């Protein structure tokens, strides 16, 4: 079938078409609620065939001088037509030279991103769990966990900015509103030192984002969010947090995939304090 030449901007009325693409791509964590949030936080582009069906999509999310590209899908019947390359170039053109763009690449998409000028700057480890094993409480740990309250938000947003490197306070407000649980960690001086969220998707109870000053506090937050919950769970963590890997395995998580984290152009990420222990998603960061 023929493809319409014009790349169009997608809107919420196109969600059914994106859901079809997500199912075809084997990405079960995206449902209508998740896609609505993505549309409210970023811009989507795609191609149609002559019948008006959405046959490709890409999302661009801006957080100050840091941007993320995600949900890059081309219908299997329309691959090798250059649609992915044209969509990626269109997203790059929407940013200026001072913006660093990040993405997590699939094996299939890696050559496309390399040709577009992205370089590998690390990786993200995707873990899943079907039988959670709680960890014993560490009494010596200088962290008190409690449920999120509205008055915690400014501190939470400041901690998120320092860890992520871009302002995503609007996204965090929306994410907290749909979360199953949001837990904050404070030290013995009462200062907020971390937080973690859980969100129920159609396929998993997903943990993230998760900010913590150490892998011990990160593990405590995961333990609090997961303990007593049923059903499959998922968490995506930056691969450099090697001290958390063993803790996750002890809790019943196993490694499913480790896609490369790529940056464009030849830059590093904005200043971050190394305390981002889990992503919202591979598309969002």
C-alpha cells in the first residue's frame, strides 16, 4: 500500500492507531491512559497510508535543554521505506543546538540512530519480576519512608531536577496523580533525600522514577513499593548502578534486556548528581 508523503503531527484522536502499533511492536505497557499522558507531555509525529491508517509514530519530549525521543514504531508492512529516518530527523529539527537528545535504542533501530548522528553513552537495564521477595529492614539506614503529601512536591521536584538534569515538574505532577503509590525518603534531619513511584500499566506494576542517595535507599524504596503486591512488575535502571543489580536479583527480579542509551549530538547529559536509580520509562527517561 502507498504511503502519504507528508509527515503529520498526531493528536489524541490518533491514539487507537498508536495502540495498534504498540501491540504490533510487542510493547504491552502502553494503554490508552499511558498514551494520553504522553500526548499531554510531548509532541507526536507519524505517517499515514492512503486509507488514513497511522502506520508509524515517534514522540518528542522536551525538558529544558534535555529532550527524549521515544515510542518510535514503523508498521511491519512499511519498513525499509525510510520512514523511521525521516521521523527521527524531523524530531531533531524541532530542537536547537543547545539541546541534548536522549533515547533508548532497540537492536533494530540502532543502525538508524547511528546514521542520524547519535552515539552510545551507556545502557538501561530492564528488569521484570513475577514473584517478589521482600528484603529485611535495615535499621541502620538513615532514611525514613512515608507516603507522599502535597506539601512534599517542591522538594520532590527539586530532587528530581538535580538527578535527571531537566525540569520535568509538570510531568511529575501528572505522574503522581495517576500513580498507584508515591513514597518519599527523608533523613534524620527531615530533609527529602529520595522518592519512588509505582504506576499500574496494562501489563505490569512499573516502578519509576526513583531518586535515591544510595543503592541501599533505592532498594528500600523498591521494597516498600513492591511488598505485598501481586502480578508482574517491571523496573528500568541505568546500568551504571551496579550495586543495585544484586539487590534486585535478591528481590526476585531478573534481567530481560539491556538496550543502549544514545545521545545526540556528540554531547554528554546535562549535570546530574548520579541519584537517578530508575526511569519513568525508556521513552521518557
